[in-house]
C-alpha cells in the first residue's frame, strides 16, 4: 500500500504551482488518474460546469471538452504525469446545460513515492473572471507601489493595514510603524481627530469624503506645517458590509500657500478699492480720520486709532517740527465700543503729548512705518518708561503692533496705529505694513485736502463778508432787512451779494447778484462787481447801461466768469419800480391786500454771455408793499421742482409777519431747514411807508445777519 499526502497539503502545493490564485475567485477541484479518468469532482466543479459527481466520475476528462475543442488535453495531462511538471492553459468546456464555457486550468501531478505519478490534480476557473481578477490586481499593485499619491488601507477600527511608499515618505514613518496603529497614535501633530471623524462618517454612510484637509507636521518635515488633501472610500465585502477604508492623500501645501496669497491679494485690492471710495470724500478732518479707522477694522487689525497733529486739528498750520516732541489729537478710533483694547486707549478728542524719545514721535520724525511684529514683555518694558498703556494692551491679548505716519505733499500730518489681538492670529508682516501704508496715504491726502479746503473756505468767507455792505442806509420811505447765509463747511462759498444804493430824486437801487462758481475766485469777482455797481450808480446810469458796463467788467477778467443779476430802481414816493433781470430768479411782491406774485419780467441771460440786449419792466406797487429779492440758494433743493419751491416762497409771503426781520428768518427757516448747499442772499424791502416811531427814535435800518 502506497503512502498518500494529506489532502490539505495537496491543495496548498497545487495552489502554489498554479500561481497562487486560489481564494481570489471560485475554483473547481478535479482529480484524475494518470490515464485521465475523473476520480474526484468537488462542489465547486459542479457549480462551474453543472455536472453532478455520478455523471462524471470514471469518465475521461476529455469528454468534458467542447466537441470542437482541441483534444490534446489528455495528452498534455499524460505528459504532466510523465514529467512531473505542472501545466496551465485555457480550454473550452461543454457545460451540462449545452453551452460552451472558457476555462483556465492549472494541472499538477500528485506523486506516489513508490510508483511515481499516479494522479493529476486539476484546478479550473472561469477564464473571464480569472483575467479580470489578474488585471485588477496588477493595476492595484502598480498603483499602490508606484503612485505619487499616498495610499493607505485601514480596517473598521481605523487601524492601518497597509501603506504605500508615497505615504511612508509623506509621514516620515515606515509601513511597520503604521500597521496596527491609528492615525492619532502615530501623528499627534496633525488634526487626526477630525480626520478619523471623517473616516467614521464614511464607514457609517458609505458616502465617500473628498478633499478633506489634514494639516500639521510629520517626522518627514518636523519644522514646517503642511497641508494634505485627503479622500476616503469605504471597502465592502460581496455582501455590502464595510470591511475597511481606502485613504488617498496628496500634499497640497504649495497650492494652499499660493491660493492663500492670491486670496490675500484679492482682499487687499478690494480693501484699497473701498478706501478710494470711502476715505476723504467729505473734506472733513474728523470724518476722514474715522473713515480710515472704520475701514481697517476688522479687515486688517483688531483696533485702530488715528491721531492728527493738534495744531492741524485746531485749524492752524502743521507746525515747525518735532524736535521737542509732538502733541496729537485723537480724531479716529475703531471699534468705538465693545473692545477691551480700545477701552484702554484714549478717547476721541483727547490731545496726547509725547516727548521727543517716544515711539510716536520717532515714527513721525522718521516718516517710516514702525513695526513690532511680536509684542512681548521685553518690548513693553522699553515703552513703559513713558506710559503704562503698552503693558495693559499686552494683558488684553495684543500681540502685534504697527504705526504708520500720515504724510501728504511732504507734510507730516499725524499717525495711524494698528493693533492685533486675535488669539493665535498671525502677526503683522511686510504685506500688512504695505497695505496699511496705502490706506494711510489715502487718508493723509484726504486729511490734507480737508485742511487746505478749510483754510480756503475760511478765507473765502472772510473775503466775502468783508465785501458785503456793512451798513445799508435806505432812503426815506423804504424799510430794509437782509440776510446772508454762507454755504455749509462741506460746500464751497459762492459769490452771492446784495446792496441798497441811494439814487437821485429820493429813489433807491435794490440789487442782488450771484457770481457763478465757488471759493476765493468767486468771492473776489463778487467784490469787483459790487464795487463797480456802487461807482456806476452814482452816475445815475440807466439800468440797462449799468448791466452792459458790468458785462464789460467781466470781460476784462483773465478767466471768463458769469454772474446773475437783478436790479430794481424804486421810487418810494410813487411806488414806481423799474426791474431788470440778467438770468436771476424773479423778485416776489406781497401787496397790503394779501396779493402775492412773482414779477413777470423777461429773465434775460447771465452777465458775461455777451451780445445780449437787456430789457426793463415797469411796475407800480401800492404803499406798504413788500419786495423780496433772493439768490437761487434759497429756492433750489435737491429732488425738488423749482416751480414747487417758488410756490412755497409765495405761500410764506401770504402769512402775517410783524417785521421784516421776522420775514427773513421765516423764509430761511422754512426753505432751508438744514445746512445750506449754496450761499443764500436775501433782501426784503417795504416800499412807500414810514413806520410810526416814538419821538427821538432812529429810523429802522437793515437787520443783521
């Protein structure tokens, strides 16, 4: 009796000879005698070919081949048993149901130690399934071993089972250091908990997670932070049960840095664009300083203060220099409330004095940004000699600090100070200094424009007021009141003026005009026209001739100018008036019986146009009538129709007014309730009446402004 090998050993050896594919796909096990007769037929063979053991045992294995197949299989098997070598090939078998089936077979001899080969063990599998598995495995092995993407296989407990060389290089750890351990155990300096939570989500739901970012440091580069893009896919068994996770990782540190820089650049451009539209448009010193502070928080800093030279804030010139220190007035601060940082800092309007050695003074003197990227106790100790504020700021969490001088047209105007107090936030860097300098430069131009405008505005107001008639003395029979209201500080002063001139025969010339334009130039031209009218009126010149002479005066100017003008020659004894207009709004009349109207007279064109013939209109007013002359600043308003505004004016004239001063105040209060956008000149006259006065009382004259 010969010695037989255990069946498990036979299978193991046969599987090795066949290439190790057993277990990867369903395999039929068939045993034949050395003559090719089937002596063993397992359940896998029945499942594959459909024959039961009784139907095939004892038959020659060649009988199972397709009728058209090559019959050399028996010879190959015989040669296998004769030579003791295994063979592998592809044959077409005949399925019991009557259709061909392509098989891959692996055959190897089963040796008998005393009698030589006595049997052949044959493994058979569906050829298409075998090729598919071999192809998938080859692709996986190639991808796993050679891919530059880090790949890991983890079990359901999130323990590493296998990692590829790329992931070993990323993590700086060998595969043996990974296997059996979780991510949190081997890489404590990355956000492992967040990543494991994502993997558990994939195991629970089956939905892949893509591009989840892992950040931190690994032994591969322990000195620098890296960013990895991680994706997780669940692996399932044939029954759909989760058996693990496949993770893929790609180092995207450079891309992340580039993207961060691009986004930071985009934010800087957006902030500068907003600064161009928000900062400096008001021509107001305090508002411009606050606009800079409001814009920089929180986009650039946690808190910002803007301090302007105290002399500048007081309306004076910047000053001689900074050698003896500097006094600054706080005009901007953000946030105004709710910040522990700004609670420590001086409030708005406070004047702060710094000696020559203080950092504020040094920053202004150097005209260069002053940066303390990392504020700490050592740095604070130096500044503590001047003020305890730095130490208090450090306690609130301020960790970075910079000062940017406000310089415009080579003039130092003040300084903007930026604080960062965000926990764990980045410190100020060179890009932040550049951005803050751009914002400060825009604010400095706005502040300087406000300074220059304020100076010019005040000069124009003084010039204009000095050229207005200081003492208006009307002839007997005419009562006068007048008002002049300069434009608000945010609008330039214009060239409005009025006057009352004595004429021959007890008559009076009532006039009002408006030089088109603003500022000192308009005020100067107004003064020139006013003086010309006074000189010409003494010559008893006719109204039309006087207007032509005013045109000639404008023609003499180096720069062309236009002016509207209204001239009324009035005889209080008869109430007769001659009205001449040059593009000016018409006068309004209120008669004693309550009749109110605008004088219908040709409007004419402004002085300075040239080539125009002026016309006059004659009217006669009943004794006690009111005649009201005004400039367009009284009746023009944004989004309001001019006819509607004129209607409001005439409506106000129908009311009872105890005096001309009361009338002037009422007109201004109702028609200009807020700050004026333009200068307003107003002249009211009562024609043909002399008020009853107590003995010795002076005749009423003009009302003051």
